[in-house]
C-alpha cells in the first residue's frame, strides 16, 4: 500500500472555493494510486464560525472559567466539524472516505491538557479502514489519554498529527498544504523579495520554526527528522510543488557532493527583553547558579544566554520581564534590562566552518548603523539581538547581503 499523508490547514478549508482546491489535490494523488490519510485543522481563522480561536471566545466570555480537560473537549469540536464536512464533499464526489478522531486514529497522549505530548501512535485502525476506503480523514491536533479523555497537542498541532502519522504509517511523504508557496527565505511581509526555497534540511527548518518562521510547527519537524520522513510544504491554491524538507544528502549536487549555498534564510523573534546581571564586588561565585535556578523555579524561559566570569546576560519574553526583574531584585541583584528587543537569526546548514559569515553579518548591520546588542552562534545559525525598531531594516539588510533573493 502506497500511503501519502496530506494535511490541510485552517485557511485551506475555510470556504467552498478553498475546499474545491483541497479536493483537486486529493483526486490528483488518488490518480497516482496512493491511499490517502488526510489530516485536517479546524476551518478558518479567528472570527470564522468553527475556527479554534472562535471556540475559545465562547468561553473567554465567562472569564475562561473552564477546566483544562473540558476546554480540550471544546477545542476538539473544530477539527471534527472540519473532518465531517470534508467527508461529505468527498462522498458527493464518489470518493470513499471515513473520518477518525485523534483517539480513533490511535493517538495516545499524556494528560497535559492543552499541550499534550504524544506517547504512542497505533495506526492499525487507519490501516484497516484504508482497505475499504481510499481516504481516511483524521482530525488533527488531538489525541486521548489512557483513561479515554480527549486532549489537544498545542496550538498549531495538526502539523504534528500529520508527521506523527507519516512516521507511524511509513508514508512515502507528508504534504503540508497551507496558504503560502512553501518555506520562504524570509517573512514576505517584511522582506518583499523573499523567495520560496525548493528544499531545506530538517535542521534548517527546525531552526527556522524555532526562530519564528510560522510555516510549520517545530514539533512536527522533530518527528519527521527522527523518522526521516520527507515533508513538503506547499500551497493549496496552486499546483507548485513547494518546499521539500529532507536530509541535506537529498539535495547535494550529485557530481560534486557540495551544497551550493551557505545561508538559507533569515528569521526573527520580537518582543524580548535583554537582562544583564553583574556581581557587585566581582566575586559572587554562585551568581549564575542563583540567577538561572530562580528563573527555572518561576517557570520563566530564558534564551540567548551568555555567561561571563562575573555575570550573566540573557533574554526573556517581554511579557515575563517584570516578573524576572523583581525576582532578581529580591535576590539582592541590581539587574539592568532593555525591553523591546528582537532576535534576528541567519540560518544555513552550510555555514559551519565557513569563514566570513559573521563578518558579513556585522558589515550588513554596520552599514545600516544598527547596533548589535548581543550575538551567539551554532553550527547552523548565527543570532544577533537588536532593538525592535531596527529589526525590519536588519532583516532586509541581511537578506540582501547574502543575496537570498537570487
Ligand atoms: N486548529 C488548531 C489551532 O488553531 C490546530 C492547528 O490548526 O494546527 O491551533
Ligand atoms: Mg496550523
């Protein structure tokens, strides 16, 4: 059995016109003799009748007085409505199909409601249903606990449902259909000449997803990477093949074995605060331990961490900054903070060991008079912290300097 997983996001299912495109992609792949597992998100965006955010609004009016377990039950309705609607369209087109909820599709999760982790996927029911149906539609974003309670996988979690099913079913490919042409070199709302990439590696896309590119959920990428399932991110509204996500070996030049690019894209995370803590007498050996333990105990996520012999510099989300500062003050420190910063990243699987990448970054930013507040690097990413008002210019300058529009 040749199995293909297709995932359609909210905007791909939001209108009758959009759903016609969905049917077109389904028919095309059925013609290629695939059996299809189609994962759906709730239809539309905030304000649309059955979108996830709209369902959340129903209880927001009551001061969100709903227990997490019941909240997940409510959220599961969006995907169920979407799946049943698609089933009726396919039946009308004489395509045999059936709908399975997350639980019926075999998703066992922990009971961390609202952000449950998948413990196991047992695809046996799907495989049985595929013997009688050409298409099995699965409600994305959901699973069930051992006790049989509904859970959801965290916002944007249908991508994760799709790659987890791809792995469990040993599918040939997972196609993530969305409203953009694939993975772009930058956010097109900021960098006008951002261009779709034909391929990216798992590591690159994982960095991009963690660094703010919203095109695919980072957890979905992790699962695909672990099981080496190729993923394509593509548009519902065109026939373009989009971006293939695979191992770098998949896109090396066959003759030379060389990947022909160093930098793949730029991304950003805005609204972070830089916090600097210095020991007053230069001699507090336990400063770092005290600082990071306090952040951890108070559930504050820290990032961009630089530790020096006499202090520590790091970032937190702006929304956590007041709390972080007051905790540090209670410990007797005099922290300095700079809110409204943005983390700009330059990502590329080919930058490791290549001289001159940092020099180019500094050159691009200096030419624009942009101050670098902090920097860090890994083998696939270089991050710079800038003031938020410099972010747009920084992204454009870096995109141009690395000629990513080519
Ligand atoms: N409908 C869910 C959400 O809006 C899951 C998803 O779309 O992936 O977060
Ligand atoms: Mg989504």
